C-alpha cells in the first residue's frame, strides 16, 4: 500500500513527492482532456494536441516540484525508492519517438487546410517538437540524478565543491541533448558513461528527425 502513496518526505515540495507513475498518470489525464476538448479539425491534430498537453503537464509537474530543490533535497528525492521508474522513463522516450510520426501526419494533413486552421496545425506541430525535445532531456536528467545519488555512487564530476541539484542534472542533460557531448562536467564511471552514450545517440537521431520535420513544416507553411 505504501507504494501507492506519494513519497513520505514532508520536507519536499508536494509535487516532488509524487512517484514516477503519479506524474505519468497526471500527464495522461491532461492529454486525454485536451484531445477531447480542443476544437481541431483533424483527428491527427487532436491526438497530437493530447500528446502536447500531456508533455507540458509532465514538464510542469517535474520542474515545479523538483526544480526548486537544493542539493540535499535532491539527494533525498533521487535516492528514494521509486518502483517502475526505469520502465516508465523508457516508455516515455519510446513514445517521444512515436510522436514524431504524429507530427508528420499533421504536417501532411495541414496542406489540405487554408487560412488560420492551417497555421494552427503547423504551430501545433512546431510546439510538439519543442516540448518533446524538452521532455526527452528531462527524462534523462531524472535518470542521471537517480543514478548519481542511488545506483552508481556518483559517477559525475561537477565543477566546484557543492553537490548537484536537479537543475545541475538538467544542465548536463541539455548539453548532451544539444551537442551529443559533455562540456565542463566529467564522467567518472563506466555505468554513467554508458547512460551518457545512450543519451547522446538517442538525442542525435532525435535532433536529425526534428530538423527534417521542421524543414518540412516550413515548406508546408510557404507552400
């Protein structure tokens, strides 16, 4: 029964006490509501709007709660037992790739529209690309934090003497997501290096797809 309840750490922000599957359920609820309510002409756009709403909801829940945690509270949160989190993170990354197919469908379907409806669908596709990229970096930031404080006995060497908070892991994740390489944060363990390698490969392929889809969207807007 304890696994069904939020983490029992009263000194954490209420949103930071949510378990991984709590956040996914809240995001899924936001996505279903958006897909059902928004007055979009295309069914592909409704699905994509649902994904966008769920993604934004997930990002808000994560960073509103965890982005304000200091290093001590980050250690407490990241080292807490959170069953199923690894599988949920893998599922989110997989669905993020699938969402690119939805962007392509909406882009192609928007060519049959004109005026504000066409621009609305193109804007939806662009917003989805940006939000999905942020989601992927967030998922890997959470994995880095968990591995640093729970599974791997650190494994990253941050500049300075202060222990890292979630925002530091977000910085590290974003750098790899943008460049597929590390900057001033050194990797000091094989397990963390494998995670960073996976992150770099996934992000590189994802960035190529985003670039291709963005060019397709620009062509649709001008065509």
